[in-house]
C-alpha cells in the first residue's frame, strides 16, 4: 500500500498576523499621501498658465489697449467682453486704434473703440 503524502500547506500559512497598530499605520500613511496628492492637484489647477502670465505682463508693460481677432478682422478694447472670447491663437494686440485701422481691422460694434 502506498503511503499518503501530507497535503501541502498554503503559502505563508505559518505567518503571524501583524500587530494591531500595523493597519493604523497604513491608514495614516494612505491619508497623508491622499492629502499630499490633493494639495498638489489643487496647486496645479490653480496655477495660471505661464503663457497667459507672459501676455498679461506685456499688456501691462506696453499699455496695450486694443485686441484684434485675425479671423474676423475686428478689434476691441481690452476690457470688451467679446475680446475675452477670442481664442489665443487668433488674438492680435494693438498699441493704438490707428495701428488696428492701418492693418484693415474694423472696430467692434459693441465696445466702439
């Protein structure tokens, strides 16, 4: 008659359970990591676009007062609500009304620059 082999033990079966504070330490570490991720994400989302900051600096430095749209050939005052809707890639800055008119841009009918 054949001798029966003992059943194999599952791996790590002789392992002791971790101490009671082990789970608390993992939860605290996870909470700190989640908080750090949230703060980093908020900082990233709240930071202004560097390109927009550069454009704003140029506007303030040179006192640009008119913004034009190259697709419609219309120029606006910089505080016109329609000027704020112009995508950046189609935006042109003018120092004076005369410069915009020389480039064959038409004045906006809303803000009447």
